[in-house]
């Protein structure tokens, strides 16, 4: 059974003037870690708020744990855990007071579900009497996860849980999610860190309220349609300019210290062209695309489709 299903969900704000989620459909299997990957403003938080029954859709239907997000909103609130993008914790309460508060709201106690949070909680327990406002980002994140888990939810919604958290804590956090998955908890998680995509069972790439693709991370990368090259030379700015003006180029953009280039001609033709343009110390190497490359590629295809429609 699917733990989460969305059918043609649309949501607008400001009396329809802001289209936040545009006809989105996808489903998440029980026990799956599904990542919604996209930049700020893509519509991720809105999807979370719809599925946690905090907002009503304009169109479409959705269910969580088999329950309808409109009709069965009360039941859904009891079976989901939600870690919103901005911390939902009470800054003036201590670690333990926050956790107690969330346990009480859900009619349970820390002791009752301690097993589920134990691995995470022992890391913050030494600070249990510290006010949350004085914790580091990584600690707050662990506590927020404990609070979202304290009532043993079937489905966990984590909205950008690793934003602003250091690399080590991010890695630990994803390891914790893997352990929760093993306990049968379904996880919908959003992130704008593309490197985290590989940690999900499947990913949905989203922008402008539209899902561009849904696939496993590996198959998302395998679907990249051309060979991709990392290119460098002594003059990077001129290199970008020249490659963008080259007939054989499909796309070329800056990626870290390199340019990423895909072509519709031979490698030799690129090298001859760069020589002709006087480029020095050229490094040219075929690479495996990353999720970012797939994202950029899908966006380009979408733009091309839209501009063809406008013609
Ligand atoms: P993300 O979580 O991917 O950053 P959001 O769902 O927060 O995306 O936002 C999607 C779009 O909806 C953005 O254009 C954002 O500005 C707009 N938006 C979000 N919340 C509101 C709101 N309460 N009122 C008006 N517009 C909003």
C-alpha cells in the first residue's frame, strides 16, 4: 500500500495569484525514503503543509496512511510526525521540556516511545537542561527530530531538515533516517542540497510547483541523455563564452572549478575549436553527471517546451 498519494494537487496563494503547487501527482511506498529536491520557492513546503493537513488544496486529492487529507484530517494528525523547515521548538524551554511538551500533546510519554528516539536522544541528553535557544544547529535538528518522532508516527515529514547544519551533522542525520526506515517508518524529506539526493530511495525533482522527474537517484542520472564533460583552461571566463558560442555545444555552465559541457559533435571537434580560439592548458574529461546536472538538463528541456508552446 502507498503511504502517501497525491493526485493532481494544485495549490495557490493570494487569491490564486501565486501558483505554489501545479498539478502534482506522486506516491510514496510504505517504508520508503522519498526526497523532494528543488530550490527555494519550488513548492516543497506547501506540499508538506497540504499533506500534514495544515492547508487545503485548490484542486486534486491526497491521502496519507490511506486517509484523505480533507475528510480524515484528525486521524492524519495523529499518525504523522512533522519537522517544519524553521524550527518548531520553543527556544525558552529546555531540551527535556520541549520533548515532554510534544509527548504530552500526543497523549504519550517520553518513556513509552523511548526506544524509537534513543539513538538520537542520547546525543543530546547531556544537554537536557539547556535552553533550546542555546543549542547548536545540529543539536536543535536532533531534538526537532525526536519531537517529531515521540508519538511513533507512521509517516515522517521532514522539510529541509539539514538546512544550515554542518556537514558532519548532516551525514549523521541521514544515517538516523536510514535506521528509522528499517523500523518501517515512511519518510518524505525535502532538501535543496542535491548531494543528499543519493541517500533517498527515490527522488522527485521539483521547480516552480511542477515535478520534473521522479526516479531512483541512479536512474535519474542514467536518464541523462548525452555524454557530459568537465572542461577547464587558463582563461575560464573566455572558455565559457567561447563554448556557449560553439555550434557543437548543447549546454555549457559553470560547475565548481570546471565548466560542464554536453555536445552534439565529436570530442576532437571541441578540442580543435578551443585550439583555434587560442585556449591554453585545456583539460577535457568525460564525467558522470550529478543530480544537479540532471536538474539543469530537465529545466532546459522544460524551457524549450514552454518556448515552443509560446511560438
Ligand atoms: P519551498 O518550500 O520549495 O521553498 P514554498 O512551498 O515555500 O516553496 O513556496 C512556493 C511558492 O509559494 C513560492 O513562490 C512562495 O513565495 C509562495 N508562498 C509560500 N507560502 C506562501 C504564503 N503563505 N503566501 C503567499 N505565497 C506563499
